[in-house]
C-alpha cells in the first residue's frame, strides 16, 4: 500500500487545499433577530459539519448521508476537507495520494477513487466500510477497479447522492466544504463554506486573525452573487487555536461552532482557559457595546466516526425546507443549537425574550437567561503556556467573570426575561436538572438560543 501520513502530522503541514469543481446561491450581512412566530414557519433539524471517505470520515458517503436521513434530520451539508464531491477524476485529497502508475483502467471514469487499505488508520479506507455500504445499498453501491496490488473504490458524487437521498419537503442536502489548514506555529484555523461547490486553496498566514480576514475577503470574491454561509469552526481544537479577540477583530464573521469544540485528545485544558460559551459572550459583549452584529452559535457534530452519538445539531425555524429559506433564517438568528433538548417556542419582541421547552420526558428543567452588563470589566490578561507533555505552546487570553453572567433563572418549562437598561444582550439556555450539569457548552442535554438585544 501507499504510505500515508498520520492525521496529526498532516495537519501540521497542511497549508493548501486541492481546488475542485463548480458553483451555487450572499449576503454575508445578517439581519433580524429571530422574533417572527408566524405559524407558517416550522422547525427543521440539521447538521452543517460532517465527513465521509471523500476526505477523512470513516464511512462511504451513501452510508453517512443515510445515517442522518434515518435519524430524524431534515437537512445536512457534507463538508469534506478542502474538496467538493464533483465529477472530476482524481486520486488525491486530504492526507492521501493514491495516484495509480497506469491510468488506462480509468479511461472515461469520473469522481474520486480511494485505495482499500489492509489496515486501519487516518485517513484510510478499509474493506469494512465498503462492505457495510454494499450490505445497506447493494453491490452496485461501491464500484471498484483493481490495478496491480491496489483496489480502488469510486466515491459517490454530490449529484448522485442528491438523486439517491433528497426528497422534496422531507430531506435536503446542501453543498459545501471545510477549508482546513493553519499557521506556521501549528495553530489550526478551519472554516466551513456552506452552499458552494467551488473550492479555493487554503490561505495560510502568521496569525488566525489574518487567516480569517483574508479568507473572508477571498470568499466574497470567489462566491460573489451566491447565497452562502461562512462559519468559524471549533476554536478550542486543537488547543485554544484561535481567540475571542480574533472574532472581535472580524465583526463580519457572524457564525461560529458552539458545540464542536473538543480539545485534541493528546492535550489537557488549561485551568485558566476560556470555554466556547465564554468566547461567545466575550465577543458579543464587545459587539453589543460597539453596536456591531452579534455572533451566532451553530450546533454541529463534525462527524468522522459514526460509532458514537452525534454531539450536537442546529434547529432552524424556516418557511420551508429549501436552501434559501434555511440560510435566510440562520442569518436572521432564527435557530438554536442543541445536544438533546428542544425549544417549542422562542420569541423576542425587541425587549423581552420568551421561551418554552418542548418537553419529551417528565423531568425537572431550568431556563437560564445569560448576558453581560454594560459596565462589564473590559480588561483581559494573557497567560503564556509553555510547551509541555500535554499541551503545545500557546498564549491564552483570559477575561473577566463579569462577562456572560446568569441574569435570571427559571425552574420549569416556560420563562421570559425583559432586557434592563444596563443589559447589553440576553440569550437563553435550557438544561435538564440532575443531568451532566456544567456552566458551559458541555451541559448535556441542553439547548441554546441565539443572543438578542
């Protein structure tokens, strides 16, 4: 078999992306505040970050898409690393290069082909995942070509997946990809582009702030006239890889991943390090104080291995299960992030945020209204973390405890909070009392509204 790098080694040196194929529907400007309770709108559950064998997810694409469709999702976006699932014939991608010595066997063929590996490992394809796809969808679901000692498997394209799985009004697929790379010092900066079919190369720079700025601008040029979303991915991964200050510096970035934030398993969290909800409140305290658009929190699972439960998802209130309606609702903040609980209603009338829990089982529930006061402590300090056995070298920004406080709490399934003159914004979080209680994004089960002001 061809030698492949480990995922960790590959990510250290990943600074460019393979460009791929075509285009689709922007406005990077968000407006509104998700306060339209009109009866024609309904909730749609979806996930905008997932992987399959088009990059480094374990299952083949049909099996992965089918998992979401059969587990109650209304829409998904397969966001493989630095590639779109196009018809272009290729043998290389994120962390692998399977180029055959002789291309004759692939004359007139299309799509990406990956070699079956006899051993597990990132980002290899093993016979196990081929077999499970054939078992689920039949022998024609995985086409193979053997050249010498290597058996190649054809990846199913996005257009083919759409034809196989999309059902009007029942299940929707949105095109997109994850742009993956990092800074020279090893910090990783990943971003999802949602509702695009053309990939542009990763932009490397010395700092996350520069990467965000240059990539955002490049996106507006490449996807001009298209309706797309830009999402800043998992700030905690690998280890506090970008700071709240990086998003403060880029007020045009309106979406970040709230739930997809595990620190690399090799590393231990720093005792003074921020958590994703803290990042969210730090950024929004600054933005609200400076009359800038607020940062919205996406729930997603970034799934590679499908043996464990999905870590989070987003639930969007839209007029229909159509890309334009879903993206418009997300821009307006008319959605919530969840890892197990649901809202029946979220309403904001410009002053009062009212929420109601969609109760699925009898239990004790709590609603927390969280925000920041106008007189919050704006100072911060930098903790310098030297490279150690369980962490890379980092400079971590530490912020005041006056940011992101519980303004009020209600025991029960319905509650409301009216903004006071001294409040900058408010958001609601619901939890089931007695479950895994944490004062941050790791609460489970829980759900989070967007912030309102």
